[in-house]
């Protein structure tokens, strides 16, 4: 028998931070058949216990209860396993690489080695100084000891580093013969410069004499992600409360992303190498709920395209559609929609509260206007609407629902009708309204268009697909032994601004070979260094991508859309909303949907891209109106990069190198739990908890960030001492961030289900 190639599964694994001594047990969630929209039940799954001395798995056990914490202040990290599979000359299926398979190979000596390289580029992304990047690389190893991921930077104090966690080649044995590696992420600590009261001496790593991160302001910086001040600042409050002045406190964190590689070498043969991606992010603090649009949804659209297979059975389509609505329901039930609607609440003006109307007002310079009638909006009422939609879809009688969905090109429609489309009251990429993926929308459309008498059935989500080299769906959804649900893409927020585990916008920046785009406005910020002086792609730096034309189909994909809505002087009208900073009233469309057809039709092929023409740097800083006059744009041919590496579901390194999937996130990550209070990923960063009907018939409950649970919601103004504030999280985030199970605080000290 001969090995033809190797694969590592899963191709993308999420580690989650925590300081507890034991990793989180394996768990899954399932439905309660008696309550279709009830909280999902957390179920313990077979958990692999690694012997610390030998590095081998000594036993497998299934916990009766899943404990997410040790004591009151030690969260159990999620430490995923990555397994090696092989393609042999005996067939085209992926088979586990284990001791049994290795014994059946030719007797020539072989060697199995691993290498892990990760990075944190959050500071470098903002300062523009590559010496601020923090890299860790184990080099190749074959032993079964623990290998630390020590992150080093040119701007660190000599002899210091950031601990990104550790990895271990698990020693195979007859009981557990598989070839696998385990990634255990870091503790979730903050690092920074010496002299800061929140940075202990052992974590004072940043040398302010070498780098400019301490005291850095992005007011004059180029090529920032938005909002630009996603970092800890002085004073500890959102920059918009201080005239958008953001002075960095110099904090870093111990999150990272990068690659795991395995190499099998046999005497006389070329080595076989495979790779996968890993990242480290915050805990999944609402483990029994899922977000309406997850990273898995965006990756599924990349794999299968923006529309469903027309031959997909109706029962499958319907179940997929009702699952989307259920996830919308699970998201809304953790949102105080009264706040998100832009209402004044408990004596605090909507001007001081982060809401969707406040988000749009900041971009359009118009007065804050509630999205729906201020008197009619309450969390319980919106949940009831979702219950009605869910029941109608399950019954096959919801043809009207598809008309309520926001289309991807309507995300900047700030008319009352546009703002009320679903998903309502949720923010998507770059502070516009959230739209589902094209593929999710097509799923709901096809389910809603079916008649009442179509055959029904339930989708068996537990039936595994065949593992084959070209079956990317099966690879992406592979459930490695011992890995909890929270290690998989379905528990990660997708193309939001920017996200918690990864900033998925970063993947698209190099989609067109030869240039690099900025995440939020289609501006070309760089070109490949190997382009010749006469290459027309070099001249595009500073210009904006306006349109992509696909020669095969003739399709023209617009990358910009107009911002429209009522003016302050005409509340019932509809105009193009322009400002002094955006005189043409244009917004860039989020790439995951905008480029869906480009990927589906033209990966590896040539397309024609239209860019603005001869803009000065000052002109390039404002959005540009699309003008079909040929003299107003320049057209350049580009090859579209392939999204995945060959025959794998691994996001190509050509699109995003180590550290680039997380470089747009907050530094430190704890900042996001205070900075971003619009709750558009409420199933991962909740707002409204312990919710129940009040005597008025409306809802009552707590703000998740309230220090004392009283049942009396405290609106967030960023300074109220009743709330968990920035420094509380920087110093003791594990103490203050509480898991939610069944919509309520899990008991401290025994957080379990």
C-alpha cells in the first residue's frame, strides 16, 4: 500500500482561552422535541483524557454534566484535536492515519513531524510597522512533549515573550491509534508596557523606546480597519465620547491564528505534507445558542455557491430554512430590542446609547430615528414574531416571509421599510445592516415558495458525509474525536464588523492577484512587490474597486451601493444620504456576499475589474459614486485566486497568512466586550439575560454586564459603576464574564448543564 497524500481534519479549529488546569469536556447541543424553540440541551460527549506524563490518551469518558468553569474565576479552555487522514492507492476516500495503517505500509523507516506557526498582528495592523507583529514557531518536532508557542516581536523588551499556549503530538497507542495533535490556547492575559498598573512585571513586554504602540493614535494612520480605535485607550472609554481621540495604552493580548503542518517522511520518497488552520479566541459564553449567520454559513457559500442545488429535497430545504429562523430567534432573545430600536430608556437618551439608529446616524449625520414604533418594540414581542415565522415555515405556509428578508445590496437602505427588513436591529459588516448570505436567503425563498402538501421530513444533521479529497463540505464539518462544538465554525460569528474569533473580511483582501484591498471600502492599499514597473496593477494603489465583470456569464458585480433614506428636513422622503465625508452617499458592500458570484464562477480565471480613475489621496478617502461613463473608471484584468488550497477546505495562505485572520480584532480582545454594545452577535456576546415577563406585559431582565443581577436593566453609558467596565475586564475577565445557559446565569463555581 502506498500513501498518495495527507490531510488534517478539521481544516479550521478554534481554541478558546481560559486559565483552568483542565480543558473543556467535549459536548454537543441538541433540540428539545417538546419545545422546538426552547433552549437547546447541552449533552456531554466522549472526551479524550491525555496523560500529562506520556502524552498519550489514557481513557475516554463521557461527562454527565459539562462544567465550563473551575471555581469562580477559571474558565476551562477549549483545546481542539487535529487528526491526520491519508489518501492511499487503495481508493479515493480519506482514511485515518493510525498505527494500523502505518503497519500495513512498506517496512521502510518513516518519520512523522509537526510544526505550528502562529502570529498576533493586531498592533502591526494599526501602526503599519511589521516589527510590531508577534510570531511564534515551534519548528519541526516529532516527540510527544508539550511545545510552547512563545510569541516574539522586534519591539519587545529583550528576553520577553507572549505565551500563545502550547501544542502536543499525542502519542498513539493501541487503544487510541490515531495520529493527532492538540492545540491548547493561552490563558487570556493582557500584556503591555512597564509602568502600567494593570500590567504585572512578568507581562511588561512592550518596549516603548523601540515601537510606537504606547501612545499611538490612529488619527493619522493609513489603512486601518474600522472602527479604527478597536484597542484599549486613555481614558478607558469609547473614543467617540472623547471627540474620536484614541490614544493607545499599549496593550496586547495572547490570541493568535496560524497554521498546523504535519510531515511524513519515508526513506527514498518525497515527504508528504498537510496543513490546517487554528485560531484562539474568547470563550463561547452562550453555549446552548447559535448565531443567525455564522462562519460556517459563509464558508458553505464559498464551497457551494450563492444558490441551492435545484434538486435538493424540499424536506431538507425546509429544515435548513427553519434552522436559520431558529438561530435568528436565539440571537434576538439575548437582545434588548427596545435599546437597539433607538428608544430613550430609563432616563437615558438614545443619543448616549449604542443602537442601530445611532450607528446609522454616525455615518449619515442625521438625527436618530427609531426603526419601529417606540411603543410597540419589546424583546418578547419580537420573539413572538419569530415564533410565528418559524411555525409558518415548518407548516409549509410562509410565502410572504421571503419578501421581508433584507437583500445583500440593501444593507445601506436606511428608509423605514429598509431598516425593518429581517434580520432586524442587527449590524453587519462595517456598521450597515446585517443581511444573510445569498445562500441562506435562497434557502428560505425556496422553502417559502413550496406548497402546503410537499413531503415533509426532518434533516438528519448527524449523518456524516463521505470523507473524500474533493468533498470540502465533509472536511469542513468533520467532528474530530474529543472536540466540543465551540471549536467549530458554526459557533463563530461571520462577516460582521469585525467579529470575535476571526475577522473574516481579511480573507478577501487579496482575492484579486496582484493587489491588496482595504477591508471596509474597496480601496487598493498595496500591490505585490514582484509586479513590473509597467504593470497597470501598480497604478491602482489609492483607487477603489467599483465593479467586477465576469466574462463567462456576462454578469456585472457591483461592489458599491447608495446610502438612501429620509433627510432630517424631510422625514417621510427618500434621498441619497451624503455628508461632507461621503459627498456621493456611497457604501462598500460586504465582500462575502458581493464576491459570492465571482468565486462561484471565476476561481482561477480572469475577470475584468473596474476602478476609480486618477483619484488624489484626499479624494480616495471618500466613497465614490459609480459612474458608467468609460472616462470615469479604468479597467484591469485580474486572476481570481482560489479560496482553498488544493483539494482541501483550508483557506489559502495566499489570501491570509498567519495572524491575518485576527489582525482586525480588538487589542486586547476584552475591549470588544465593552466597545461593541450593539449586540449584533448576541448569541456570543449577549446583552439581555434573565428575561421574563413583567407585570406590564413587557419584558424585564438584566444587562449581561451588570455586576449585580436585580432584574432591572441598566442601560450602558460606559461609565455607570453598576456595570462591568474596561479595567474590570482587563484585570479579571474570567471572574466577571458569566456563562448563560437556558437564558440565565449559570451557577458560579459549578457552571454546568
